[in-house]
C-alpha cells in the first residue's frame, strides 16, 4: 500500500521538474519570461537580465535566474539589448557592446563588456 503514494509523489516531482525546465510555450515576439540559469536559453531567444532567486535552489547569492526575450518574429530593423551570455540568433547582428550590471552572470564579475545591442537585418 505504501508504494502507491510514493509513486504518485515521484510522478508529481517529475512533472514539476519538466514544468520548470520547459522552453516558453508559444511565446509571442518580444515576450520576456524568467527561468533558472540551469535551463538553456531556447533558439530564437536571448538573455536580457540576470539575478538571484532562492526559488532556483542555490546556497550562494550567485546569479541563478535569468530573463529571456523571444526575438523570433520581430520585424526587420528592430533593435534590442541583450546579455552576451547567449549568441545572437540568425538574422541579427551586433551593432555595439557595453557593460551593464543587469547582465552579470558570474559570481566573479568583471567590468568587461557583457551586453550587446542587436539589430534584426533579415
């Protein structure tokens, strides 16, 4: 009898894990969502901000949460600011680079350029 509650708990935990790690479902162009840093940034998205949240389960105050923006579908000529922690998607070029405290994604930050201005060219 004890196996059934344990199995249900295991399945619930697995479902919760997939919910937290799944890519944003059907994000509209320009939508921003938040995820734990351990989740890979999906294709067509860029990181736009980093921070700390106890909900992502680390013992330190290192950056462990990020906001990502959906770029797929934005019109040609659109300009966005993005953290250099991800590559720019196909069809986007880097027009400048700079430092911003919102893009510090390491526990040992530097003042090197860590952000880009990107422009959609096709």
